[in-house]
């Protein structure tokens, strides 16, 4: 079923018109708000198909929706954090087999990325990051006057692990996005472990942030969370987001796993926000429902295969993606493609320097949205 306003309302059993806009806020993220101010729109305002922010078009799973409804009660009048965030922390710690002190939750993982750059980088401690990759740590590092070493992705659009490891000597932090946004590429658990061990040998004080926002979307069994490495190395920590496979971008929930001293350096450096009771309840319901995430992974893969096949059929190169977005070599500026699509009411991703002259990122919406979008792509690229 297409995710029209009415369709979504029927799916979740909401009839009242007044609840409709909140369902979109929950289901769709605001990545564009941070990087393209002024561009944010509700998904079907003016009939625009918005596939620009790696949002999850299907929104939260049924159990998360149920938890939200169940939490809308007089109970919501009580309980400042940590009352309800404690339960979420305990749940996450149980799942990863770590202590509660090894978990910190925030209003989205973006807050953790910003806080980490603030905590560990400085004018004398550079950030090492990829180009292109997710830019929050990079932006914060620049804001506080820390040098930024941008390591271009390799020919297959994967992170250039060796070059990043070399650049890490003496750095404050490495931002290692796995899978990577926007390229959609991923590195196996053993490749990540080799990277971590190499950096820890040569530069043990350098922090390594492994961002796993999209890891739920991969089917590759060799790809695994780096959470176990956080127990061995105090300098290593991971971040996860509820905004992608969990479909809860508007509820703003993310978390980090690492050693207590590392996490407390982040929470001291930056305010991670104050999570509300509804978000915590939905996050607990969603993370304890792996069946839903498996369904979500399959549905995303079905839509991804369809969309990649369409671009390849048109003769364009698209690397295999392990995320809910694809990065296509269109051989023309992203801005041109974006403007042409927008004229046809399809909004695709922003520029990703240094590849903005050739590559565009397309996020995956619902199958119906992608079928409509592909008709537009065929037209504007013909
Ligand atoms: C790689 C990556 N990390 C982190 C985030 C931030 O997600 P959130 O703050 O919604 O958890 C995003 C959002 O698009 C992302 O792409």
C-alpha cells in the first residue's frame, strides 16, 4: 500500500486528521534540515516524493506504534529522565551483553557524533574522516577549530582503511561510518577489527567512532557490530540510530556503546538532550522486536534491488548498497539531476563533495514511491 496520508493512518489505526502530521514526523527524518536548511518538507506536500534524507518511509513497526499509544496516558505526566531512559539503557545493555555504564542514550545519534568531536578533537587533535561521509563530526570539528583530515573513498567507494589508519597517528578521533553514508558500502567485522588494532598500536589515544546507523540493512553475514571491540579498547565506541531501520527519526533516539570514561567525556562535552517517555517506550518496543527489523531489511532490499536495477538498466554504475540509499555515478552534476527531478516533484539527495560533479544519492522510499520516481529518472536521464 502506498504511504499516502490516509493509507498510513489506516495502517496504524489512526483516524483523526489531527494525528496525521505527527505520523510523518515520526516516520521521516530530518537529515536535510541539518545540511540543506529550508529544504525540509512533509513527504507529500505538493505531491513531492521526498527521497533525499535516508528516511524510513514505512515508519515505526507495529509494536513501537502500540507502545506509543500505550504511553499516551496520565503516566506521561510523571517521570523525568532517567526514569524511563534507564529502562532503555538496561534493555540495550542486555542485548549487547555489556554493563549499563557502557551505554548512553541521546536524542538521536547525531547528538553523540557532535559531542564526540567536541570531546576528543581540538586545534591540536585533528579529526580523521572520509570524503564523502556523514558530516556531523566534521562540522563540529571545524566549529571548534580542529583540523579535519578528509580521506577520499577508494575506487570501489569503500572507506580507504589503510589511508585512514595512517592519518590517524596523533589524531583526536577517527569517524568510521560502517556502512557509509552516502556510498552505501560496508566493511566486514574482520576488516574493522584489523583497522582498530592497527590504529590502537600506532596511536592508542586516538578515539575511534564507528557509526553503525545503517548496519541493520545489510545481509552480509561477515558484517557485524563492532560493539565487542569497545570492551577491549577504551578508545573505541560505536553509535547506533533508531532513525533508519527502526523508522523513528522523528522520535529522536540514538545510543552509543563504549567504556564509561569515554562515554562520560562525550556527555560532559555536549548536551545529548532529554529523551521523552514516548520515544523511550517506542525504542524499547522496537529493539526487542527483531522480527520487525528483519521484515524491514527484506522490504528495503526489495525496493533497493528494483531501484538499482533501473539505474543499471539505464547504463549507470551503482555500487552494491548495504543501506537504505544508493549512490549513482550519473556522470553529471548532482545539482542538475536534483533540479530536473524536483521539477517532476521528486526530491533527491544533496551534493556530496568531492563527488558532487558525478554522483547523486537517492534514498529509498516505498516501492510505490520508487516506481514513480524511476519513471521520472528515466525521463530526466534520457
Ligand atoms: C551515518 C549517519 N549517522 C548518524 C545519523 C544521525 O541520525 P539520528 O540523529 O537521526 O540518529 C545519520 C542520519 O542521517 C546518518 O546518516
